[in-house]
C-alpha cells in the first residue's frame, strides 16, 4: 500500500484540494465576462468596415454555434462530476493524447490571448500616460494579477465579478444611449440622422456582398474567445449541477444584448460607412452623444475588459497546468497547491510567460500589428479546443449512451449539431486563408502542434507508454 501523503492541497481522503468557493453569482458573471471579449470593443470597428450591417448576422451565427459547443461541454461535465474541466473528459473519451493536446493547447491559447491583452492594456495606458514606456503597463498588470490570484479563488471570482459588471454597464449604457438618440431624432454634425434605417439604406445589409460578409468572420471569432471559461471553473463551483446550466443557458441572451443590440445601436447612430476601422465605435457614439469624458470613460472600460480577459487567462492556465500535472502530463511541481488552495506554481509560470508580451512590444513596436498577429493565432487555437470538445461529445454519445439517457442537461441537436459546428470551424479556417495577415498566422500555428507531438512522444517514452485518465463514472 502506498503511504505517501497526498500532495499539498489535498485532504486526507485524497480529494484534489481545489476549493469550491465560486458561488452562483461568480459563475454567472465569469460566464458573462468570458462572452464579452476585448475583440468586441477593439475589433468591432474593423468588422463593421469589412462587412457593413451584415456584421450583426456574423456575430449572431458565431454565437449560436458556440452556444451548442457550450451545451456539449455542459452535458459532458455534468455526466461525471469527477471531471474538473474539459481536458479530463477529452482524455477519458478520446484517449490520453487528447487530454494532453487539449490541456497544453488551451494553456497556450490563454498565454497568447494574455499577451494580446497586455499589448492592448499598454496601448490604452498611452491615452493617460503617453510618455510611459510601452512595456511598463504590461509588467504592472501581470504583477497585479499574479498577486491577486495567489490569495484565494474567491478573490478571483470577486475580481471577475466587478470587471464583468463594468463591461455590462458600459454596453447597456451604449444600447440605451443609442436608442435614446434614435428616438430623439439625433442629427450628427455631418448631417446624419440617427435611424434604424441606417442599417439598410446604404447598400443594404450586405453592401460588400458575400465576400465582405465572410471577411467579418475572421476578426469576429476572436471576440468570443473565453466563452468556454465557465468550463474551467467546474471544479471550484459550489453547486455545478445548478450553476453551470444556468450560466450556459443564458449565453443566447447575452449574445443578443451584448453583441447584436450593441452593434445595431452603433450603426443606427453612426452609419456603417462612417465607422473608422482603427477607432472604437463605442467611444465615437458617446462622443456624438455629447458626453465630455466619453473618451476617458470608454478607455477605462476597454482597459478593464482587457484586464478581465488577462485575469481569466491567468486563472484558467494555472488550472490547466494543475490538471495536466495530476495526470502526469506536466511536471509534478504544478500539482502542488498553496495553503490557500490555489496552484501557485502554475500561476507563477503562466505569468512569467505573459511577460513575453513586453518582449514582443520591444521586437514589434507597432502595437496594432502585434495585436493582429497574436489574436489570429489565438482564435485558431481556440477553435482547435472547441473542436475537441465536440469530438469528445460524439465519442461520449457512442461509448456512454446510458449517461446521455440519464442526463438532465442534454445538448440540443446532439451529434448532428456537433458535426455542423465542426464544419463551421473548418469553413472559418478556409476564410482565414483569404487575407495576408491572417494567412501568415494560419501558416505558423501548425508549428505548435508539431512541438506538442514531439513532447507527447517523449513523455510516452519516459512513462513507458502510459498516461493517466480520469475513471469513468459507472
């Protein structure tokens, strides 16, 4: 019998030690915050210029597809409460290789996204402190997030709660302001009247045709990265059987309010042809409304949005490293928990990697170019993770039909909807080939999977060809 004491953070029964401290309030706001990414605030100007009013349909279609991905994830996580995140069910249902590739790719997804976020934070900080070196805000942000996440998981929940609340208030205020301007017959200094007719009276809903419509998908996908973040909180939710379904089921409402209504409000007040690609249309709408501090207020909102995304990335990457270490797919050092029940070593390692953002800003001083490169790579990697969630669900339906029948939270559309979502992601990859900047990112991304394949082979040789899985629930 093995008498070795459980790793730090485990109790005498050998439980994983992660504290179930995230309440329903935390889970709901984490889910909302994950659905409102930096891409909405920063990328909506460019997507509107590319697709015109049809961008409303682009965000609605992407959101619908990702809702089904989240429903598949929800059914899988609740089918076996020993699953701590999607790397566990990927490993169990598809094989150890899937858990290894999912976990490390998701970790890398958030490292890349976090780098994009610290680049964005540095850009926003220039608004108030133009003389500050670009790398300084990045260092301060990473240091602050590390310090806060090292304390307790409940503090992470509180930080995300308030970050998400700021984003919600800003978007609701934008939608309300836009409706008031339309109802009041607002006329801009250029003589443009605020009206819902602005969505279709200048070339129709598809002014750039099918190619313009498809071009919008390339950037819009990044706005949704992090929507699956609620799945990494499963092991630390107080009542996952209640909180996870509620958080996932509210995704369609969030997409309608935070994406569709916000974009309609923007284009009703500012005709799509007047939207400047390089500026945030959120700022422009408030400026038109006559809010004197509009630029400063919205700059604060988008800065907190980027900080929220980076905070979620710091949280999720540390939990991924912890889960990988439990299975032997990462160094055992990441398996140890602090006295507060948080994976401190994983946090330190992930935050160290985020500092690569400061290095990238030194190598590529053009912040917009650096941001575009890393966000495209991030979107491609996230689609890989979402695809493995769908493939895990297909395997689950084939191998565990009894669990599906007994489930109280079944995915609508089942296996057929999974294949439809996979076909959609494949189509997005084809669209990424159309533009030179996204094509470059698509070309370099396979290098990550080559490195992972080599690492997995080396790990199998070291472990004698075996890798751990999470036992199935019978």
